[in-house]
C-alpha cells in the first residue's frame, strides 16, 4: 500500500519548521528507536544530558525537536509552542488538555500508575469504609478522580519526587505514583495495593495545528503509524 504522505508534505513550504517536543530522561532513549524508524535524525547532541541547548535541528528542514521535562510535553503542545510531541499517557490523564489529540499509542515506556502504602499496614483496613485519605503524589487530578470514583475524599499532598519517603515520615498514608518494576517501592518497604491505569507513551498533536497544517502534521502522523509496523 502506498504510504499516505509525500516528501512535499514532510518538507512544508512554511518558513518556520514544525516543532516536536520530546521528553527528557528515560523515555528519550526509547523515543530514539521510534524516531529512527520514522526517518527522523536529530542533531547528535540532542541525547546529551549535559548540553545547554534545548532545540535541535533534524535531517528534515521542516522539523525541529525540543527537549523538555516529560511532565511539560503536553503543555508545550497544548499551547501551540510545539505542534507534535511524545509523552506518557499519565501526563495526558493528569492535564486532560482539550487542545491535545493523541492519535497513536507508541507502545514504549510502559509502566502503570498505582497506589502504594507501607507493607506493615497494607491489607489491615478496608478502603471501602474510608471517607477520606491523605495521599502524596505528583498526580493530584488523577488521585482525586480515582478516590472520588470510590466515594472517598483525597487530601492530596503535592510532591514532585521522593514519594516513597512520605508514608514513613508521616506525611501521608498512601502514595500514587508511576511504578515500573516495583524495586523502589520494595527498597522503601512499600507495597503496591491498587493499579489505577496502565501507561505508555503516545504521539500527540495540537488540534489547531492539525486543522491549519493538515498536510504537514498529518504526514508525520502517517510516518509514525508506518514506523510502528516496522517494530
């Protein structure tokens, strides 16, 4: 089947290139495989964690990439600073931007959002009897929605890291956080007690950009869709 994109679409006439927002950290390395299969080669220093540059050209004159915090990718795309991006579905769940459209699950950086608590208290109380609970998390909206669905009011303590320390130091009873292997939980005497959602990274686009530059943005969506079949 002929690919639904053309070279002309990938190299738009507009003088300003499209911008793709990529997440710093562990997801960036996994993104590299997808980018390569999609035919995107950013300048070599984009994977250098020590570089002070944040915007990088690619082998396509019509596309630049920027490297930002994983939690900020969706915001850059929602506000039109980037037209395309790759971010975790946890970020999409937390911010729920109506301006962001996520056409593809890239199937990388798989993990889950889960509830965890100290091993010594796990299973000692029935959560269905709770009316409120204090939770430490960097996902306040996800935590509140999850507990509200069970008729429980969540008093959220916002933390951006070191969540696993919070229960043992008396800040909260539970944490809501990303879990991959669970080794960090075990190292801090915590156990996973509930899974809220499975997480993976998605290709996202700005809805307005998709309407105003349908050929250019649509061509990249098609490129990534084809790249997934090469895996």
